[in-house]
């Protein structure tokens, strides 16, 4: 009996290490599957968020919000590679809850060559760095073999360093983000005027249809400003086409700098430009038009030779009204108001009357 019991105990002892080893293998496999599911969930969350827009600024804001939340990091910065200047310029950042746009990041540019971020982009692989606050992750953003920039993640909120297992996920996220930025840049090129950097006429037509439909459905206000640079043909003939182009560029920059991010500034054609003003009634639109008219009149435009030029503009204003049957009728109303402004002596604002 003792011999039999000893034999059974020996068999149990003999099988215990194997069972423990099998358990450890299953545990590791399970942990790996959980990690893969979490990674796929993160990629899906980011992909769904990015699929809703082609606007570059919106794309960058979505990346900042979603990636910071999905990866649970305290700080995130996206740098754009500017090859001709040899710099990496930050274009958006998220520090805690604070979203920081490129205007506030101008002073934070880095060398494209010889810096850790530049080396990351050159190698094309994620770089992980450990320090007391939790570590950094440098993620190259490359789309179709074109180096676009670097995503910099700083400090996991749990205080732990980034693990090497995260590098594969970060590499996939970098590819996903780079393609989203690449597509947004292509779209921006397609809808942006090459000279003034304002939206082109076909984009204006599309947005007018969208705003008009929203106004009809939800009884919302929106207004339209139509600009014509006074005596631009004579001005162009006198000072030359290069100076004319310089004036158009500066004129467009003034419009963008004096309007809201939600306002849609477009080049309508030639020296005519236009602004769609969402959620804006006629009185507010006229006030803005008067302000812009005064600003342009007082601005010192520069010619290609550095000479100072005086420029003025005539502006027609129209606001959505239920009697308009189509966006074209609203544009026509603004155009008629612009015509009256020019007939009345130019350098002034006229608004459309609704009968």
C-alpha cells in the first residue's frame, strides 16, 4: 500500500511542473490576446474619429483629442516637417485639457536634422525614451513614403514608462494618422486658391448649399459678404501684375485675420472675394463689413518693390431670408448690393433689401 501511494505521489509530483508551465503559457497567451484587442480597439476608435472630416484643422484637433484620450498620456504634440526650411514646426498640441494651435507654438520649432525627432523621422521607426516622469514616445508620420512629421507623446498618466510592446501599436497609429493628414492636405490643395490661400469658387458653392439647407431646415441665420477691390484693373495696369498679386494676397490675409475660424473666406473670382458667415444676422454682418472696409482703407499694402499702396473695397451684404428660393438668389442679392456700393462711389458697404 505504501509503495502504491508513493508511486501515485511521484506521478503527481512529476506532472505538477508541466501543469504549471502550461498555465503560464496560457496566461501569457491570454494577456497577449487582451493586449491585441485593446490595440485594435484603439486603432478603430482613432480611425472612426478621423473618417468624419477632410478639413486639416479639424483632423489635427481630432487627433489631439482622441489619441491623448486613447493612449492616456498627459502631453501630445504634432510636428510638421518643413524640408526647405530644415525645421520641424509644431502645428498642434494637447497639454492636459489645453488644446494649443499652431499660432501659439511658433517659437517651439526644432531642427529637422540632428534632433531626436528628426532622427526618428529619418529612421522611420518609433523611438521610446524613459525618464522619471513616465517616458516619451516619438512616432514618425510617413504617408506613401513621404515624411510628414513626428507625433510626440509625453508622460503616461499612470506614471509608468512606455513598454516595448507599445511600439508596434504606435507605429500603426503613426501610419493611420499620417494618411489622415495626407488626405486632408490633398483635399486642402484641391479646394484652396493657389495665390490667396482662400477657398476656391467650387468650395464656396458647396458651402453655400450646405448653409442654405441648414437655414431652411432649422430657421437659422447666416449672411454673405461679397467684396470687390476698387479700381483693381486700373491699379493692376499701373503697378503691374506682380504688385496686383501681392495686393490680392495681403487683402486675403486681412480677411482671414479679422474673421472667426467658423467663417468661410473664399476667392470668388478675379479680385472678388467673399465670406460666408454662419449664425450671423444682417445687422451683425453689416457691422463686420463696415469694420473690414475701414481696416482695408487704413492698411498699408506693400508692392513688390516695397512701396506703400492705398487700397479700398466695396462690399455687398446679404442675409438669408425664407423668400430666397436658392443659394444663387442670395448670392445675386449680395451682388446687387455690391453693384449699388460701387455706383454710390465705392469704398462703402451696401446691404440687400428684402421685399
